[in-house]
C-alpha cells in the first residue's frame, strides 16, 4: 500500500523510512529468488546455456573456427583464452594435444553429421620426438604399469560435473553392481564414470589400454596392440552407448562384470544437444574435455590407491574428422569508445543581481557572492529553492555511500590480512616440506656402514638408542654466532608557522519568521577585495534528522557484508592455492626422486648390465622393497612380517612358510651357539661338550618342519637326523661351523 503513495504526499518521516526499508528488502528478496527459478546449466568452453529439455543457447559471437580464422584477434587467441586446449586445425581433422603438465581443457564441437547425434567418433594416439617411442613408453603390456602415459577424457556433461571429474572418479553413490568385490580392491561405488587411454610398449609392439576410470583393472577395459609407424600410433575409438565402447571394430560392454559401477549405464551417455538459436539453429553441440591427471587413479599390487598418474612422458592426442565435426569458438569483437568534445562559453563579466524572494511553501536559500580586486570585478548571483521532499532526503545517498565505503575498507583490510596470513602459512608449509624432504634424504644417504663377519656391508646403523654428545673445552674453543643489529628509524620533527591573518567577526542576523541565519564575510588585502553573503533557511527539527543514522547503519552493514564476502572468497582462493602449491611441491619432489633414481639406474646398468638389473621399473621396485626392509625396526611387527612374506618369491604357501621357518631357525641356532654353547665350551672344553649338533640333540633342540594337515602347521620334534634336514636355498647360516 505504501508503494502506491504519491511522491509529494507527506505521511511523516517514520512512514517514509519504513517504505524505504521495505523496498530494500523486496529488492533483496527478488535478487535471491530469481536465480533459483532458472533451471539451466553452463556447458562447454564458451559457457553456453543448456535448459532442462537438453536444448542449448549458444553464447553471443559464437563462430565456426577453421584454419583461416582460428587465430583471430591478431593471433591472440591463446592470450585471450589461456585455458583453451592446444588445438591444431587441419583440412582433414581437428587435433587436441595433451602433454606433460596439462591442466585439462574443453572444446565445443558442432556435430554436422546427423548419424552422430548420440555417438562420439574420434582417433586417439601417441607420438614422440626424435628419441622415438622407445624412450618415453614404459616397457610392459599390462594396464597396471602403463600409467606414465595416461589420457583421461570426458564428454556430454555440464561444467560443474566436468570440474568435479578433474579431481577424481565421480563417487556420488553407495549402490553398485558388486560392492563387496569393489571394496576388495579398495574401490568406491560410482554412479557413472568416464574413460582413459594409457600407452605402453613391449617386444616391438605398442599397446593402448582403454579403461573405465575407477573400475576393476582386470574387467574394466580393453587392450589394443599394434605396431608404431614413424614414432607414432593411433586407433579409432567410438562411444555409441552408455554401456561400453568400440575399439577399432572390437566392442566392449561392462554389463555383469561391473564391480564399482551399475550394470546398466556405467558410462556417461554420449549425446549431443540441439542448438536453438543463431546461425546454427537445429544443429547439435558436443562438449568434449581432456581431464587432468588427477582425475585418474593408480593400482598398486591389485589395490586401487589415491595416487594419480604424473605424465604423460610422450605426447598424446585426439583427432576429430572435419567431415563430422567443426570447432566452435567465441569471437568477442573489439570496440573503440566514441570521442566526446565539450565546448563551454564563459558568462558575461557583469550581472545584475536578481530580485530575491521567499517561497511560502517552504524554506529557501539565497546566496550572493561578490569578488572585487584591482584587476577585475565580477558579480555572481545564485538562487536555490529546495522542495520539501528533497529536504526530507537531505543526503541519504551520501550517508549510504559513506557507510558502504567504510564497510568496503574494513572488508578489504580483512581480506589483505587474510591474504598475508595464508601466504605466510604457505611459506611455512613449503619450508617444512623442504625440511622433511631433506631429512628423508639424510636418512636415505647415511654415512656409516656395518661390518658383518669381517666384511663391510651396505647396511647402516639404526640408532642411537642412547643420547650421544660432543664437548669442546672452552679454554681451547669459543663459539661464534651472527648477531644482526636492529635499527630504529630516525624521528623527524616538522614545525610549520602559519602566517598572521586578520579576520573580522562575521555579522549575523536572525529572521523572526523561522530558524534562519545570514552570514557576511569580508576579506581585504592589498591585492583584492572579496565580499560573500550567504543566507540559509533550515526546515523544522524533525526534517533535520531525516534518518541519517539509519542510512549510515544500512550502508555500513552492506559494506561490511561485501567486505566479508571478499575476505571469505580471498581466503578460499588462498587455501586452494596453498593446496595446489603443496601438491606441486610433492610432484616436484617425486620427479626429482625419479630423476635421481634414473641416474643411479643408468650408472649401475653400465657396471652390471641391463640383463642383470632388468627394466627401470623392476629395479626401482626391488630397490623400494630393499629400502623398506631397512626401516622395519621403526615399524610394527605386523608390517615387518607383511613385507617379509611379500619378499619371499615361492610358488606355494607351504614353500614360503618353510623358507621363513628355516630363516628364523638359523637365527635361533646362532643365538643359542653364542649364548649357550660357546660359553659352556670355553668353561668345560671341547672334549667335554662335543660337536655343536650333538650338543643340540642332547638338549632336544630340533629343527621345525612345515607339515600338511587340515591347515599348514609347524611340527617340532625328534627326526631321524635333525641336523641333516635339507635347508631351502638361502636358509643356511655359514657362520655356524658344521663340524668341530
């Protein structure tokens, strides 16, 4: 009802304030409610709009790119769009390239073939430089060892889903086909997933493994093998439904083999969306994305881990046939603002003062300013009449602006302080990460070695258990430190003396008709004479207040809200940046470690030969297991036993058990020999004690044997000749004399 009142109707200051507040609340409600009413999605690199009926409205200035106009805007396409894909457009194909450090990207493709409305067809391949594929592809034909050249991709989803896929598999459900089997290899149930292609080589062949991301490594993909031509290899990939794909004419459907995915529709549906506007009306849009390496996951020892590939080492690529697809880009035209010219004509130098009158409808203000000096004489008269409504506002916009400015200032200060805090935290985390890496390197590169049986080994001590120390006599040595002095900036004092001034007291008169004042100010010096007359008429007290405090409070609240939003957004940005920096430092450390191991491998290969060492991956795996064994004393007994069990390379469990039993029995015999037999022989003499084996038999110390029964078990007892029992290879301790 208040909104229907005429602007000139004076219903009192409180009613006008309430009306203003209601209007602000109404605008805020509309602003918050409108976005929720639009059911649309943002899709593609051009941020096009897709509605709930799978219809797409292209962004303004969307055009088809070709070899001629692709580098539009004076060749600055990649400067204008730094996140765009590395695209090459040829007459026959559109190629997307994927190299080391790729952050992922999206392309918008116009599907020109009506047969491809619910189908995606392309080629994918691998190539290398002058070194050839042998230098960048891992030597294996297994999917598990091909992660160094992995190309993950997605299609036909909106930008929100695409960004989530970049961080890992789309695990947004607890229902899948075989949850127990999925948990068995540490997987997570997924509603849908996308695909990845990884590359390897072996015995002159190149292998491509097309696999569903996050699914069982043995059931979730198909392998392609072929020979490389000119240091590159390609194959055709077609996705024609949400159940599987077609690889060079070979079909793959997951169906009942799905573990972490549903039996039906495990993949995202390959679809294109109908365009409803512009020059491309009734045609279809395909959105295709190359994902980051973080979207994939790595299997280790048949278990799915949270680690992701860190490649590719070769150049990977995807090609779309130009007979089926055209590339769309947004070509925003550049505009030049018009030039405005203003000419001002000076008023005449002499103006007669107009007649001054008072408006009976309300207060009025009349100002007369006269300036006179020895060089010129100017008379200016200004008359301003203010209506009641304008006096009621009396600068509310100014107070709101002041409040917003104060709030913004406070918010910016909070944001800046938060930014400095996050930056310092990131620096501390980086320093801590570097120190941890240095400590780890020091642990790996220990300086001491251990003698065993008069032989210097590669083992190092694992201590100290006590506190060790070094002391220097102060009579001989003094300790030096660097003491950086602190400086205090000099204090500067400035004194300014004002020139003497002479001011006559102003003459003031009061108008009996209302609260009115007239001020006359006169300034005289040797150069000029200025006379200023100002008269101001003020409305009643209730119009003077006019809610300035309320509007200042509203302005400060709005400014604080905006400032807090800026601070929160800045904090989230800094946190994400710190996480990315931390991940980058970790990746750099891994790359440095891999480079260091590669150098060690090459040096050792020159000494022992590649045949003795095997491939780099095998050598690295063996070295890692060796490093793990040196750190067992710092872990639990369960961890120790688990690693020992994995290290024993026997075909059957019984053979493993017997080997381990013989190893522990060897250490038991050595301990008994050192602690019991040797001291007794020293005291009584060899003739009284006899051979070590006879001495053990007299004390019923016999070897253990693994027997077969309902389950593998150990038997401890008297054999025919316990000391003649054959040991498995590696279980004999040569330090114990066989005969004495």
